C-alpha cells in the first residue's frame, strides 16, 4: 500500500474495528481501546473515525486537524527526558504548538487512570473490578 492510499483513508470506527479492514492497512488495533471508543461514541451520539497517517507524526497530525477539521484532539506523551526531547523533538509539544484546535496531552503514566475513567463512563467493568 502506498503512502497516498494511507493518507486518504478516513475510516468510520465501526469499519476500522473489523479485523479484515485493519488488515488492509497492516495494522493490529488494540481491541480494548476500540471497544471503549465505540461504546463512548454510541453513548454520546458522536461519530468517531480512524485515520491512517504515514510520515512525521507531528506534522501529519496537525495537517489532519486542518483538513478534517477537529473540535478537539487528545494525544499521548511518553515522558521523554529533557535531553531526548531536545534531540528527538516531542510530537505532543509540536502538536500543541501547531494544531488549529484545542489539544489535551495525556501523560503515559495517566493512561491507566484515563482508561478506567472512560470504561466507567461507558458502564464497562474490567476483570477483577466490581
């Protein structure tokens, strides 16, 4: 698959959740994440799309925000050290500074808490939880 095909892909989450569709793009989506997003979207009555982007992540995300357009973007943060961030750059910092919409950055160590909150808001209970 060429980069142009991947850049053109705007796939409804329902279709992207189908393993046959994600296989076309050479992806293995996280099932739990897809389930949470699907339930949250259904409960809130919003449409969620998955978009396959190839290239520099910061630039591709900010370009996508301008084209789609988004009302809000949530990105992760791996918590790079200052030296690594200076040498390699930070995708989340780039997106915060260049995106045309509000951006929320979720720190890596906060992901379990954020996932638990999303699951709770969707009425989902994890194994071992009550």
